[in-house]
C-alpha cells in the first residue's frame, strides 16, 4: 500500500545573474545593550545577534518589528574574546570567536557550536568548540592594532559539512576564504585559491542556500558601507564566479558589521555605534538594523499530497545514490545554483565526483507526477 506524504512539486526558475540590491532602509535603532552588534542570523522568527570583543557571552533575540530584546541566552562555557559573526544550519548555531585585530597574534581562534534544540529549550546552554589556525600564518609577532592581515570577521555555513571564514585584511583589503569542518576538533586551515579584492574591510557574511549566493558586508576606511554578491562560482571556490560590489550610498557613514538572509530576496544588516575623526571632523552614529531586498528567485515550492513509492538511499550519499521506484521515467539532478548536472533514466547515479553540498533530485514518473528530494553529498 502506498504511503501518502506531503512532498514538494518541483518547478525551476531562472536565477538572476545580479540580485540588484534595492530598498536599502533603516528599520530601527538597536537598543543600547547591542551598541556593538557584530553577528546576526534570522531564526525562529527573530533576529539573533551578539556584541563583539569584551561583550557578554550571550546571544540576544530581537523582535524585528519593535526592536525590543525579547530573550537572552547565556553560553556557559564560552568567553567573548572577540566574537565577530554568527551563522546557522538546520541543527546548530555557530559563533565565530575569530577576531584578531588587536595585535594579530591570537593562537586561540575558535567557533562555538550550539545545538538549536538546547538553544530553544533554555536560556543557559553549553557549546562544543571548533578550534583552528591558519597554515599560512607563520609569524605571531604582535603588531599595532588594525594593521594585521590575520583578522577575520565573516563566518558562513556553506554546506552540510563545512563553514567558511573570510579574512579582514587591514593592509590591502584582499579577502581570503577558508573552509572549516563543522565537526568539533582542531584544524589547520588553508586558503582557497581565489581571492576577493574587496576594496575595504569585510565584516560579515551570509550564504543564502535558497539562491546559491554568498553576500559579504563591509565598509571602506571612510565608513562607506558596501555589499559584495558572489554567484555562479564553482564548488566551494566562492570567488571563482561573478563578484559584484554595491555601495550602500544611501546610508552615508556606517560601520556595517553583520548580514543575514531572511528569505530568497530579503536581508538584514546590523551596524554598530561609532565615533571617528577624519580630516579634522568627528563622525558618529548609533547602532541600527538595516534591511534591503534583491530580485532573486528560487525554486517554486507548492505543497501537494500525492502517492509516492520512491525510496532514495543513502542520504547523505558518498558515492552511489539508488532510486527504488518501478515507475521512474526521468531523473534530473541540480546543484544548489539550480544548474542541471545530470539527466537520464538510471536508477543508480554515481555521485562520487560531485562536490560536497546540497543537490535537488527531480523524479518524473511514468504517469507524469513530479517529486523533488533534497540530497546531501558528503
């Protein structure tokens, strides 16, 4: 007897090459307790953020309509040495204690990993630790503040097994990306082959799995905020595709610090308060939440109850994916950027050479029914 379940009917849309950042606007001033907001995610209908170096070892939930802090969660076994960014996947929240701008000589860089069920169930949680070092840093001599190339402030969740850290080079504005395993442990990190000439200081990031695009936020040394949009890249080499910078000129002077996606075309940016002198003038501003939108599209999902006798295994898959279905007429595989990488009628698909990440499997049956399954390649 067939099991009736809810599945998604698959319809592909063409992704825009450029997301066309628009509707940039301030939503509200952040409360004084978040004057140094430095990381952000949108989870459980709330903005979650934290303060940077020297702040409390807490995450703060903010209502995005009122701007009020509605909840605080203490990370009991963590210290906020220099928390700089926040990211998430389906099961975990990750806090990047990755800042290193004071002297460039930290040997205790780490990422805290928090179970989402723990986070939702209590206001006091413990974290696992992912520690790392840079293989290309051989000199740990302390330098003057804000002159090091070994600072980092951007952290994103990229796929089922990997995070990415992006450097904040105070000397030349060149940004490197590093893959970090999500499994707790200690890791040496080597940079990706492609770099980004960011033209400023990269301070936060978000990878939108709905569109397959990476967004990095930052600002120039004259406090002009900008967004980098990275798309059409190969595998995890995120700077190998189309990299487009948009200056957020409507914001005037802004120390933008964090970015998170809400859906396929809506984003939040947080900034921190600042006071700086430039050419004899003093510029200052308060911390705030900023929003913008894009015209990106993604998969069209419509919930429909239909009969299904397909079984796919294993998932996650390492080598071969098996489809157990007597009535398969066509199988299509798409990567996270909605590029078709396989089409045929085989019921055993060799995925051993596919890069790690998320894939969409479209199965068309003999009677024309279409089903979509998400497959994780590890």
